[in-house]
C-alpha cells in the first residue's frame, strides 16, 4: 500500500474526534459594542476565527470546530479554556439582567459523549443526533 502522507500526517489523522460549538453573546443589542471590545482584546488571535452573529434575540460571536481532537492537554484547547475562564469571571461581575451569555457544546464520536455548558443562557444551542444515508 502506498501513502502520499508522511507517517506523522497519518498519525495526526488518527484519533478521537469531536465537534465543538461555542457562543458568546448578549440578548441586549446595546451591549454588543462592549462585548465586541472584550472579544477583540481577549480572544486568542491564534485560535479559530470568531464569526459575528446577530438575530432578533441574540448578538455576539460564535466559534465552530468540526472533526477536531479536543484534548485538554492541547495548546488550542488550553487557550480556549483560559479565555472561557476570563469570560466567566466577567459574567460573575455583571449585574443581573445585563449579563452576557455563554453556551458550549462538544460532541464526541461516542454517542454518549456530550459536554454541555449553558450558563443563564437563552438556550440557543442544542444537540440532535441522527442517522443519514447518502448512497
């Protein structure tokens, strides 16, 4: 069998994978500029890009990782968790009703492997598993 990939690249493709979705948002449109400033100043620049989101009920940012290795020892995951801790610290200081929101869901390959954080949120994210057959 012939491979076009190096051994390291083949090993990198192996392993347990997850899909990750996180939202950092407010339900008060007027709070978005302050949230934007916080995100611009604190979200690690070398992580996956944030996408600005706006709907009739939430305003903020989302980040989506698909088919990634989400291990706590990995540098990107450590950086994301450090940012999340800083974000949560700010949430704890805000007045009730003015709080920014946070939602995070990670789904692993195993059907029972679901990690979910939704702190005082609008419950925008949810998990739905289904079987598709495309032949």
